[in-house]
C-alpha cells in the first residue's frame, strides 16, 4: 500500500465539475493499493498517518499531529502510484490492485479514519477521472510505502 501525504491549507477534488470532497488544514492523501494489501496493512498505515507529527507547534517545530491541530483529510484513490516505468515509455500498472480489491480497501480506509480515528474525511470517487486542487503547506509531502515501513513478517 502506498500513501502520498501532502500537508495542505486546503484541497478539493472534482468529478465532472462537481466537488466531491474538500478539506481545510490537514492532509491530502493519495492512496494506492496492490493485491497483497490487507486490512491489517491498512490499519498500520492509518495509525502511522494520524500520528505523524508534521504540523508546527508554537515554537515552529513539527511536533503536532493532525488530531492536535483539529485537521481534516481529503483522500483520493490513485492506482497510478503503482506505475512501473522501467521498460519503455508507457507505464505498466500490473502491480496495482484489482479494482474490486482496491475499492474495498479504499472504502475501509475512509471508514476507519472517520469512525475509529474520529477525523473529518472527505473523498474523491473511486475509479473516476478527477481534478484535484490544493494549496500545499510547506510544501510538506511524505511518501509512505507499507513494504518499506512494515516488511513481511514484522
């Protein structure tokens, strides 16, 4: 599983000229899923994300989490995070999860963030052509990959 987390002042996602989700101060998270991903992996990625201390405290140090600042999340599914460009110039997406599996885990992540973590979350539309607008804060972008964070067996 891959998360690209951008600290934002605001962000919104549109499908066919209709805003489907927006957030204020918080995270814009692009989420990629592969076929070996599980709910357990998603849970670990969620915990790591909501506990990231990447917001500034009164002294200007990055010591605060999204919960500490009362932030919100805009989550967007993005299978292209699994693009393989090693051969040729046309990306291959064979490492991306099947649409059914990816959508199931994407919806699970949204539910867990909202219900278990109690963080306001809005979202894009799975599988749709989307336009994303954002005002990045920093800029501050983190790429989280479950295979690096949680190697098999750990």
